[in-house]
C-alpha cells in the first residue's frame, strides 16, 4: 500500500494580483516518481519552488510525515534539486562540484572523497573527478548535477525540466537512467516537464496542470485513456475533436453519421457535445461497409513517423470535418494507402470520449 510522504494542502500563490497557483491539494507517496505536466506558464516551476522552500506560498500548508514544513528553510528540508541549466560551478572540478553540498555539513575529507567517488560511479562517470564542467557534454553535465543533488542523501529529489536542454538521444538515455536510479534508491521524486512523452514514459503518476490548477492526477495510462477534461485529452497525445449533437443517450449525430458508444450518458436529445477520438482508436476496413460508426474519407495527406503514419482524411459524412487516423507502415503497404485515395474505417465505440460543449 502507498504511504503518504508529502501533503500539499490548499496551496495558493499570487505574484502581486496575478494568481499563479489556485488551491492546489495533492498527496505525494513515498518512493514514487511524480511528474508535473502542463503548458508553459501553468505554474509547474512555481509549485516545485514552493515545495523546495525557494518560494513562499501565499496561503496553504505543506506537511511532510507529521511535520508542518510550510515555512521551513530550503536547508532544513534536505531536498536535492536539479535544474534545466545544470548550474555547475565552472571554476570547480567535477569532484568539487559534487562535493559542494557536503563541505558545510561537517563531513570528513575522507568521507567526502569516498561519497564523491561513489556518486560518480552511480552516474556512470567514475573517471571525471579532476575535469572541469567545460570539458563535459550537456548530458554529462546533467549527470554531474544529478550526482551533486544526490550527494547529501536527500529525502526528496526535485527535477525542474532536467532533460529539456539535451538532444533527443541523450535525453532518452538519461530518462532511463533517472528512472532506474530513482527506483533503485526508492527516492521520492518530483519532476517538472512540459513534454508529455517524457511524463508518460517516466512517471508513476502524472499531475496535469493548467492555469495554476490541477486538471487531473493519475497513472500515465489513466490520463491518456480516461482524460478528465477536454484540456487533458487535447494536451496529452494526438486527438480528433468532432462537433456532434446528442440523438440518444448513447448515440451522437456527427454530420450525417451516427456514432454510438456502449454506455448511456447523461445528456438530453439535442445537446451539443464534443467527441474526442484518438487516431489509433479506429479500425481500418478493407472495403466499404454500412452501419453505425463506419465511415469513408479521402486522404488529404500522410505524415510519416517511422513504424506508424498519421493519415488526415476529409470525410463528407462528418460535415467535411477532418479526422486523423493512425496506420501501421504495414497497413500503408498492404492497403496501398495514398494521398487522394479513399479509406474506410470503423470508429471503436468504447474509445469515443464525450464532453459537453
Ligand atoms: P515553463 O514551463 O515555461 O517554465 P511553468 O509552468 O513552470 O512554465 P512558472 O514558471 O511556474 O510556469 O510561471 C507561472 C506564471 O507565474 C508565469 O506566468 C510567470 O510569468 C509567473 N511568474 C513566475 N515567477 C514570477 C515572479 N517571480 N514574479 C512574477 N511573476 C512570476
């Protein structure tokens, strides 16, 4: 069973009159990796800085275990922090950078040396102690920043967009390394990111934020498959959004087409709704068929993503609304899918998401 490590209770933050965080409440469990995910300016970094004690909340409380730490100094919180910009001291060697947080904590020279060697080993750079930051690549510098954050055995690790300055390959490696290390150490970790792929691939739970509020908290699978709001559906992954009118509790008129879902919804006949549908939630049919949820469209263009493609279709029966479908590369070859050709598909009823307008 998960145990609560940190509780954020009704946190608010204003800069002057500008509300940056609005009534944030959240429990962070011991040993989990939690990601704050949201668009630029939604308040992720401010929330992380309040947790770190680098910024004061305007109101609300932070409870760690059974202690109220709402006004504790950053030093008293014993949290390790890694920023996007590495923030290494250019005039200090790598070993001195990693040791920096230990020097004022009454460690002996010998124990500092041992701890630094241990940490450089952990982050895969055992021979770099005598080098300077300028001699290291971006990915290596971020590993050093991670080693420095871990040096004083923090209770909580805070990562503020740690990977966003790195190129795609290095980012992918470091993602895996951070996850492995975090699980190995059982270290409760909060990471801020605006990159949905990063959050979905790394987090135990994702906190989706928008305009200073929490829209949804859930596992990566939950926030992707069962988004709580149109914002979450739209922000995480690709999604088609179709205008429709309720014709029955579980049937919706979208242009000439009736789209059915398995469960009754609490809408009235004639209500306007938005239907959300992921590009992968359709079945490509070899030939045209009649009935609900079946449709034919003309391919406007095809975007290639390696093993997958996204085909954008203009569909007459959907009142000319466009729809994006995901196809495997094999389907593209087998069905001879080409721009200008028609494609028939069935929308999976159980995957249609309905939101009021
Ligand atoms: P990004 O992904 O771009 O870093 P974010 O979600 O982390 O965005 P924050 O950095 O927390 O967002 O900023 C939230 C809002 O608060 C922004 O509109 C920002 O301009 C504002 N803000 C942040 N710090 C201050 C400050 N010290 N004074 C005034 N406004 C601030």
